[in-house]
C-alpha cells in the first residue's frame, strides 16, 4: 500500500542518515520489526548502514530483520539464539508473514497445517483465527 511504502521510505531515510552508527541502526530495526504497517523488509535490509550490522555486535538484529524478510516462525524457533528476543507484537507479525510464505506455496491452507507451522496447539483455535483475521485485515492474504 501507499502508506506502507511511505513508512519504508521513512525508515530508509532514517537508516541512511545514521551512517555507521550501529547502535542507532539496531534501534531503528527494532522499530521496523514492531511497526504495525510495515511487512516488506528487503529495501531496508540492503541499506549499507543496516548491512553493516551483520558482522558486528548487533548481528542478531541483522539476522532478525533478515528473518522477517525471508524466514518463518519455524526458523525463529529452530535458531532462537541467532535472533533478538521478539516481543509479542513481533511474534504476531512473524506468524503473519509465515502465513504469507505458506500461501505463496499452497493456494489452500489447512487449519492443522497452519497451527503446525505457527507452532500453536490445535486446541488454540481462537488464537490461530485471530492471526488469520489480522493477516486478512492487514492485506497480507485474502480469504
């Protein structure tokens, strides 16, 4: 959406203005990961000040941004030590992005498969429904 693109551009400008200030870039990535309207991360990931985090003390910040760009919630669980400790909102966003990844591979998503990939017990139907509904309202998937 236009609003999402404007937010991404704003974050790109902020990141570019940070130069090589790793701590400031790391804080900016945290904002991006928490932002409720930003679901595209490739542009931000490619910025030199952000890319420089990869081989720094803030590598977990870079890895987390890369996870949101290309990974899934299952990747996060399997390699938690490589990433930031995500807050509740960031976990929700990562789960939503995981639904998008699954939807790109399968035109029909089964409830049990979604619960499995998002590592939710099948008896937590309401939580899974809420994640799906939020994903639809965010324009990430259609149903």
